[in-house]
C-alpha cells in the first residue's frame, strides 16, 4: 500500500515505519520535520505542497540530508486545532 494514496485516517504506524525501512528521502511529495513547525510555517508548507501534487509532512521524524534516520514522534503541541495521530 502506498503511503501517498492511503487516507490519513487509515495510516498505521507500520506505514510510517516503512519509510524507515525503505530509507525514504524527502522529495516533492514528502518532507520530514523533527519538531512541530510554527503554525504560519506549517500552513505555508502544506499550502505549497497541495498546490503541486499533494504531500505527506511527517512531523517527529529525524532526517540527515533529507533521508529519514529515526521516527521517535513528538510531544503534544498546544495551539493546533486539528491533529492527526497515527495509532501505535
């Protein structure tokens, strides 16, 4: 199953773990952020992604030179009204 075609509500931790297994690299449709970006930055990033071919922004992922290296997750960030959390 492709992570790009799976609805967010249907994503499982195993789908995200597959990014690690495949040593996924950031591209036009995929970006990793180790910390939750500020709201304005998040909206700009998602807007630019959606104006191209859609995207997946993985927050809580550590990357080196755009290549995912770890996926520890992130703590709750107050102030965001909507948040999708993938079950364990």
